[in-house]
C-alpha cells in the first residue's frame, strides 16, 4: 500500500494544492499565508534570551511548553494558568483565524525573556536565532505515534485538510504532502543541527518514561535550579491526566470551528504505542521497510513503545 503509483501521486498532489494557505518554501509545505509573511518570519530578529521550542507537529510541543512555563515561573501553577498556552508563547509562523495578529508579530512585541514555539525545520529557522546563540529545545517523537496523532489532529481541526481515510493519510504522510513536510528530514535535520548550535534534543518517550529526569536535563540546559518540591509540582501539573483537565492547556478554549473536540480531543491519548491500535501487520511491515531506508546512516534512534 505504501508503494506509490502515479495515480496515488497525482491524487496527493491534488490534495496538496487543496491545502489552505500552504506555501512551498525550499520544498517544504508551510502553513503560511504569503511570501511576504514568510520573509517577515525568516527575518525575525531574535533576542539572545529568547528560548526556542521546536518540534515536528504532534511531538509533545504543548507538553514541553507547559514544562517550560512551569520552570520559568518557579513551579507556580496559578501563573501558568494566566492564559491559554497558545497565548502564553508566540507560535512563530502561525496565524489563527480567530486572532488578529500573526505569531511573528506577537513575538516581536512580547517582553523578554520569551518562549517561542515553532514547527520549522532546522534549515528554515530565522538565522538571527543562530546568530544570537539562542537556546533551543527540540522535542522528537517516534514516527508512528506522530503520524497517528497528526491523523487525528487533521480530523479535528479546520486548519488542515480532511485526512480522508487512515490508509490514505498514511500515504500522504510518507509522500510527504503534510504541512511541515517530511518527519524524517525534520528529526534528522535537528539532530545534525544539535552539534553546531545550543540545542537540547529531547524525546517524547523519555519524558513519558521519566518526566523528572527530563525536567532535570532541561533545568541544567537552562542553567537553573529549583527545589525538589517545585520539580514534583511540575511533574504533577504537566502529567497527561492533569493537563487534560486544564482548560489553559487542553485547547478547549479555542472556538470549535478551529478545534472540534467532539471529533477528537487535542490531548487525545498521550501515550507511546497507540500506533499499535492503528497499523495492520502489513502496514507495519511496509512502514518499517520505508523507515529503514529513510533512517539509514543516522545515529538517531527512537523507541516506539516504553
Ligand atoms: S501541536 O498541535 O503540534 O502543537 O501538538 P503537540 O502538542 O506537539 O502534540 C500533541 C500530542 O502530545 C500529547 N500530549 C501529551 N502526552 C503525554 N503527556 C502530556 N502531558 C501531554 N500533553 C500533550 C497529546 O495528547 C498529543 O498526542 P496524542 O497521541 O494525539 O494523544
């Protein structure tokens, strides 16, 4: 099924052209309204104390955002409930239809130190981020769970096209005709970038396995210390079950025409290996074959279950 026929490709290209506000930048489909807006994003002037949170979509961005906000606010839960996570940290390249301002415009106005969220691949990051030697935290999640989560996200959001069937979306993901392009290029690009820049590369599965250990790594990277009591509070407040009930983190405050959580929740399953509930044996074999080819030659490895 993953072997693409010409008819498959034509169908996918047709779907790609149906994506709303998708701009092809250097071969990567980005959900950006215009070339002018892209120029503004690419020329964004970062400040040296901006902290960048970069991820491929559905890799645990919102989770790490909550962890970072809790760290920045010394474990003060009330402060972290000051606004929806989308308001707390500008999303560099995104404009939400219910908002007047673009992420980059909010970022320009936001007082320092700020946390900036992005799904951009490493080679499309505004160069000022590297020039200012900003710290970057990259969260990566295994491809199978990312794909499943992205599929359900496409179902529930009007920002992205209808994924059609699960089988069809799997092909679209691998083509790759999804927003932000290839998962492989994204995770490998950032993996290579970590040797040249100030990047902490974190895995979703590791946070799940041992959240405290990841929080310690993040603290060390940020050159910050917190009392054990605050760290315990962060572990609790950022656990899936607690975040799921937190309206400032679970995205239920967004209009339902943007995120329709009667179709699928934004905080949906929150665990590794949900792919097992979606992949057939044949799909899995084909996927593994494709994966092996694409990941050949990299030292980057992932856990697909914990
Ligand atoms: S987005 O739209 O790209 O910003 O989405 P993102 O936040 O990167 O990813 C959403 C998935 O992360 C899961 N999530 C969590 N998992 C475990 N623990 C916590 N606290 C947590 N918070 C968010 C969320 O449930 C989505 O994954 P799925 O597999 O769909 O549940």
